[in-house]
C-alpha cells in the first residue's frame, strides 16, 4: 500500500510540474506567434514572394491556438468549481 501512495505522490508532483511548465510556455508561445505575425506583416508589406510566408503564418496561427487551448484548460477547472456553489443557508 505504501508503494501505491508513493506512486500517487510522484504522479501529483508530475501533474503540478506540467501545469507550471504549461503556464510558462503559454506566454513564450504567444511571444513567438507575435514575432512570426510581425515578420509576416513586414514580408507582406514589402510585397516580397518568399517560401517562408506559409511557415510564418502557420507558426503564428499554431502558437495562438496553443495559447488559446492553454487558456481554456486553465479556465475550465475554475468554471466547474464555481458552477456548484455551496450554500451556507439552511432551509429552516
């Protein structure tokens, strides 16, 4: 039984370390997407045909999609927690 409890403790540590890493990566990913979008804007304004345009658009879209998924994943548990408020009043 003690082995199972130690395994669960290690699993809990893993989950929280992934969550903390996810939060740091979410901001970095949005910064990468912003930089790719700015470079893509500069390429489009210069009217230069480059094979990198599709890759830059994909990087910008992918990073914003990753950021949005992380935002929803962080928001969803708080939504579930708030949907079942515990009433402290009695019906007496």
